[in-house]
């Protein structure tokens, strides 16, 4: 049989880093506009950032059974994240090895085998090539692993959150997360069985760079101004004006909430200190929503003295937990940032639901989740649009080439403004931009040191 050369030395993966002096673009107090506007920087980010660190892919509850899958992206790489038929989590490239067509075109489902719609090549959900139509037309050995789907070589979970990395030199996922695990643990542990399940999503696209969403994720400076109409709406029927995000309404830096930088680009806006620690306190500040009186009445009737804790479960947790570069846990949502191009970004807001693990909620869990859905509709419908508008207006403003700098120096140089914890975390007042300055230091470090990324084809 005539042979066909296969598995020759592969070309190096990735591309040459653009020739920028990163120190000139990122300073302690400001960044250059091109980090948001230059296509070659965006292209490099897809390898240096999204290929260099652990990136959030999906939640285990989205693929609860063997053979379940969801389609997502890692940077620009289309992936099928699945549990294969033996239960192993994998992140397969959603890219046929024949001529490159996407293999799976559904958002989610269940499949042991994927067949390409173009010429019918089929692959097992391990990524292995199963067969091709009319194989006698091929002289080469189709069992060669070069025809298997590419896959992300390292896939790990932290308490249900599935991450992947292409970087063989990345630390273990738990070490990459480091101290941001603590607020994630607390966010989960307030629920029965210390877990939530992910439900359907609000999907939103904005015309702006992906970092604008990350820069905003712990920003306490904009709330009173950007979200004025939401704050007013949340408090419309109340004389005391204490609902929703009202702790931003006077002088936010005087409130007990704080912003904290954890390292590796992860940060945290903790608004929980604004709320008393007693059952029902969270419910009492929940923003007003149509129909909430019905849910409250029903839950109180069914649970009696246990009702305040159940009502707290329906209320939004006042935190923003931001895991670099693409996972934002806020309120009761999981928000995922997905870059599309240098000036386009998808943000997907997954609702989460409570599971009655302990069996003490009974059918009331459905009421809690129904009300939880309502509280989760609030921010994406009335708050995210404020933020997305600002992101688009920033992108418009940054089109002016001669006006070069974006400032992030709020709090910088003010003595006594920050405290540094034993774990290296930095804590400051709610409106401070320290989280953005520190994240850009990390961004610069990653951009200047391209990773030697790898894919795998062995199953
Ligand atoms: S591109 Fe998939 S079978 Fe041809
Ligand atoms: Fe906002």
C-alpha cells in the first residue's frame, strides 16, 4: 500500500508575540488605549492569556450524566465539554480533523458519537476517530492519532466548576485559584448540600473589548452613577431606601464593604459586611420585584420559623467573585465572559438553583427557585444594560488615537488606604481601582511571557 507521511515534526503552536514594549503600555496608574483596540494584542491574548492560564469552561451540573455535552469556547477555540461514556470530563476541540468544520452545532445534548455534517467523519466522545465514509479511498492509516480530535490536555474541577488549560506549565487548578477559593466556598456553602446547579442563561453581546467587562467586575466607583435608574427602581415603593444596592447611595467608601485583590488576576467585591448576620436580613434588602409578595407569603406559610432562611436563599448574595480571566460569580449568577473579537464580547449569565439536599425544604424548593429566577432576572435586565452601554461607549471613546491613556489610579498613593493580608491579598475601600491595577500587572506579566501551549490527540 502506498504510504502517506504522517506525524512529521509538528509546526510550533501559537504565533509570534507582537513586538510591543509592555512596560510602555501598562503603567502603575494607567494603561494605553491599544490594549483595548489593537487586533494583534487581542490575537496574542487568545494564546498568552486564554492559552496560558486556567480558563472556566462549564459547570458539572450542565453535564450531569455520561455522554452529556455543552459547546463553549476557550478564547476563540470552539470546544465540546463533555463527560465521555466512562464518565471522564474532557474538553474536545469542536473542529473536525478533516477540513476543520465544527463538529457539534448544538448548545448542549447527549451523544456517544459525533458525526461531521460536511463529509460524515465520525468521532467517539473520547475524541477518537471512529470511521470515515468509503475508507478504501484513503491510502493512509486512519488509526493514526493525528486524525483524532484535538483536546485540551488538562481539565480539572473545583467544587463543580470545570476549568481547562493548554499550558503544561500552569500550576494545579487549586493553586491557580489560591485564596479566591475561600469566597467561592462561602458562596456555595450557604446553600443546602453546599452546592447549586446551573440553569439556563441570559445571553448578551456588547461591542467592546472583553477586558472592559473584567475591569468593571469589582468596580464600586460606578454603581451610584451608572445604575441610578436601577437603584431608584429597587427602592421605588419604600420610604427607607434600603433595598438592593442602596449601600452605594451615600459615600460607599464609608460603608463596611471592601474590594480585595487575591493574586493571579482574581478579585472580590464583598458587600456582605453591609448586611446584618441573621436569618432574613438578606431578604429584607432584596430589591423589589413583581410578584414577590406571593412568594414571601407562601414560603412563610409553609415553613413558619424557618422561612427567613429560605427567603435568604432566594435573595441575591451581595458578592462579586472574579476569577481571571472569564468567570464572574455575582449575586446568585455565574457570568462568563467570552471574547469574540477585539471589539466584541459575549457575556452569558447562568442562573443557579438550589437543590433540596437535606430534604428539609420539600416542595418549597420549587418556590424558592421560582423566586430566585425572578431575582436573577433583575440585574441582567436592568443593570447589565447600564454596564454594557458604558463598555460600548468606552470602546467608542478609545477610537481617538492621540488621546492615549486610560487611568486607574483611584486610591494610589494615599497612605493607609490598603491592608495586605498574610496570603498577599490587598484590601481597600469599595470604590478603589487597586484590583484593576493589580490585574493589569498580571496581564502584562502573561503577555510578556508566552506559554508553550499544547494540545493532545491521544485519547
Ligand atoms: S470537514 Fe468534517 S468530514 Fe470533512
Ligand atoms: Fe455595574
